[in-house]
């Protein structure tokens, strides 16, 4: 006797009148589905695979509200497959075994394939992901995983090799606006039974606030409509002020441990390096607004001051350290201004990575070259025995010579003449370069 562990879904999911608007307005077929034309447009492989019922396992990778769950449900409905929703947040190996048992029973008794939809698949550990491999391989299940994280980092390689990764994009503002208008007009699933007038400014605000997330847009719209009292004619007027109160504050997509964190800090670093103070301020502000630790940003800018500004402007490191101390002293939000000042300073400072390149070369030689002893003339001789052994012998004290400089070898024998530091012609480093060149001319060499 077959045991139904999960309800059968023969068509697009029904909805409850008490469900949130975002759930009620969930698209029922590909015609209602908005966005993702790059994978679902006419003639695109995924659309053709769905229409021909030739689907293979997929991983849908995209931001919240881009349609991952909805697309999986539409695929199941259009292919007549048994659909099992599964949450990686609450499930373990025991539940996985029960799901596979249900899939086997479906195939044995009804001949139906099972689409196993795993929400937040990145939350499964390696052992849990491993448990699906033989069943995906045999075709017992068609796996559709949904994740907001980069599958390259979060999904094990064997599972990746058996699935096709499809990136989903945030919905465009036009798509979000269309979804909102549908919800306002739909009397069955949406808000059409309510007399509602939304100003263009209010609609644009909700669209912008959503940041490509359809769920967030519909939730904001629903909040605005349901909390607005009808006028004597029964009409609810949604102005920009009402929409702002319903939306409160934009919730930015961010995860301190996830890919978006690294994307944003990369954008900040590259904007600083590219000498664009406006972009640097924007990415700094984005990360602060999303909840990033301000001291993490301060540390990154201290590093940048040495790595990308270097001796072209030695004051950059002082400014970065001062900004870190200022934030540590003031906290948020007052201290964030010091970070902004630092970002502008670093972006507009002359750039040099000469110290960074030089130190990398030093580290390479340390690993690859023999670690010869320190030359005797560079050693101190604090005891008579050490002096007898030749420690400090023939060392020339630079302050005893004109300009506090004497032609003397400071490298070990195997690295004589090795030059690591090549200063640029930018900022203060240009003066350093001139000084080193004059010194080399006196020695009869040539610093380049």
C-alpha cells in the first residue's frame, strides 16, 4: 500500500484567501511568470525542455523574490510530475530517506516522476547532499535546488556535475511594476475587490524599494493597502507618504559570510583603486546600510592604504588608521563619517603598489632561495667572543659619512644586487625614486 508522505500537486498550487498577497499572486504558468527571459524566453533550452517534458535536475541560483520556488512549481504542474517541496533548513537524513521512499512509490504505483524541490539547498551539509547523488543518478528524482548562494562554493562537486546551474536575475523595475498592477487589478487572488488608487509616485517608490524582489514588492503593497482606511466612497488612496510608511526602510540583500559580501567589498576596493570617490562612497554606504561591521571596512581601508597607495602618499596610512580610531571612539552613526572621509582620501590619493609588489617578491625569494646566514659585518657583537669571531667587523656606520650614506652591501651573498622596490613617478614616491637613483649613480649602478 502506497503511503502519501506529501500532498499530490496535479496543477499549480491553490491559494488561501488568508495567505499573503505574494503567495496568492504566485504565477500559475510560464505566461504569467515574469522575467528570466535569458532562460525562459521563446526557444530557450529550459522552456523547450519544460514544454517537451524532457527536464533534468537543476539548481536555480538567484536572489530572493526572483521566482525560484514559483518556477519549480510551474515545472511540476506543466510536466505532470509529483512535486515534493523540501526545506534544507528543517530536514535531515531521516527526512531525505522518507522523500526517496515516496518518490520510489510514486514511480512504482503511478508511473509518475517526482520533482524534489529543495529550498536553500546550500544549507545542506556534505553528507546530506551526498545522500541525493545515487537517486539523481538513477533518475528516481528530478532535483531542483534553489539557492541564493554561489553553488560553486556551497554545492558539492559531484552534485554540481549531475545538475545544470541556472542563474536567475533580480526582476527589472518594469517586471515589478507589471506584477504590482496585476495584483491591484485581480479581484480573485489580488486586491481587485478593494477600491484602490495608487499614485505613480507611490508605485515607483514600491518598485524601487523592492530591488528586484517580487515578494518584497507585493508585501509592501499589501501593507499599504490594508492599513489605509477607505474614504467615504470606499476608495483607498495610496500616496507616496503611505507607501513610504508601509515600506519603512529598504532591506538590502547581504550576507556577511556569503558571496554578496565579497562582491561588495571587491567593488569598494576596485573603486578606491580606480580613483573614483563617488563610487567608493556608494559601495561603502551600501555595506554600512546592509549591516556590515564598520571596523571590518576600516581594516580593509588600512590595508588598501599600504597595498594601493603606498609611498605615493605616506599620509594615506595615517588617515586610514585615524579613521579606524575615530570610528572606534565615536561608534555609529557618527563615526561612519570618518570612514567616508577616509574613502574619499584614498580614492583621490596618488596610487602605487610598488611596496606591495616588492614585498611579494621578497616572500617568493624567502621560499625559493637558500636562507644564508646574516653577513658578519651586519651582526652585532655584544660579547668579546662574538667580536673575536668577526661579528660587526668592517661595518661602516652611515652617520659617519656625508649624507648619512655609505656604499655597503646589506644583502646576503646569494642575493647581491637584487632590487625589489621599484618606486613610481607618482606623488611622494617620485621623490623616493629620485633619491634612490642619485644613490645608485654614486655607486655606478642604475636604479630603474
